[in-house]
C-alpha cells in the first residue's frame, strides 16, 4: 500500500508499534508491559506459573549426572558467532487489539554493535533506524527527520532493568538471558529439562527440549514481589545452519500493568557474513 493512500491512524499505529518493538528489544521494557497468553508454544510449555518452588536441590547420582549433561548441552547449544544478520516479521497485540505488522532488519557485530532498521509493512518504507553499542543508543526517526542520542546507563535507569549490551545481543540471537549457572538446579519432568536459577533481580525457569536440550521456554519473574513483573519467551521452528540450531519463531508474553504479545518470525538469517553497521545522520536532522 503506498504511503499516501494509508490513513493517518494506520501510520500512527505503525509508528507506535515500531517504537514498541524498539524499546522492547533495546530498552528491555519486556518487563514494563503485560500480555494475554500466546497461542502456539507457550500454551504447551510444562513449566508451572510460579517458579519459586519448582525445583529443589538434588544430591542423587542421577541428579548429578543430569546437571552435568545439561550444562554440557547448554554450552554446546550456545550460539557463538562473529556477525549476524536477519529479517524479522514482527506482529503484536495489546489490550487495544492487533497492531500493524512491522519488518525489522537486524545486523550484529558480536560484542560491538547492533544495527536495526524498522519499516511499517503496509507502508513498505523505512521509518526508524537505530545503532546500539555497549554504551550508547542512537535512534533516527526518518519520517520526522530527528535523531536521539542516549546512553545505555540512562535507559537502564529509566526502565529499572539491568539490561546490558550482551543481554540484548543474546535475546536477539536466541541464547539464554538472565541465567545464573552458580545457583542453577536441574530436574527432568515428562522428558523436558527444567533449569531453575536466580540472581538479585529475577527468578529464571528455563524449559529445555527433551531430545537435544534446546531452549523451549524462559520464564522470568521479578524477585521483588511488589512489582509482579513477569515475562515468558518461547522458542520454536528451529533450523540448522552451519551446525547452529537457530529458533526462527519466538513469542514474548509480557506482563506487569499493561498488555503486550509479540511474535517474531525470522524470515532470513545469516551468520558470519561481511556486513555494514554504519549510521550516517543527515545534516538536516534535528536532535531531540
């Protein structure tokens, strides 16, 4: 649909949806929203609602062997890379209903930079472009011709989430996030492996697939019961690429005060190809 034939309401909704995706992935506001149950993977996950009393320490030989094997599989399945690029179809729904679809193009240079371009699918035109490094975020609004410069520290202060560059990188790649191996306990339930850990901020319950211990679900609960922040991230439709098992479909189910469901379908993805992550700011862009 050409831009001039789209309604202003559609354009505004698309802009809001792209901002939501940007802040969702970059600023870790996955704990500042809430959502209804997702439809595909999360409903089938076996983890209970509360992670507090799911797994107790076990000392049997079987439990020790399970812990050792699971740790080895987690290490084997951890995605290491030099560069990564992907095209992602993003759908979402909040308390007001379904939002316009967006297309995200993501490029990552490991431990260095994350480049993101966001387009409204129905407009077929790029609206936002962002560059995230270990200490800064630059966001270009190509419709309004403005640019924002922010620090990751500042954004963490605003969102109250300990989201560093590596956590964002792992979230986009599909590696475990907020996982504390030092506190981890392990249990097998219906052939699934449940891995429970916690740190100063979150209780983390990971569900791993029975066959090869791939990520199936991550459930995060705020240690601070007063905040009641919770998030579910599910992983499905794995594809093999250069000995890497990569989840091409993700669902994020997020809750605190508001509602948000996000589905991310990776339409294309590549590892370790040459790519550019530069961000050129036109001279006529105004700084916000």
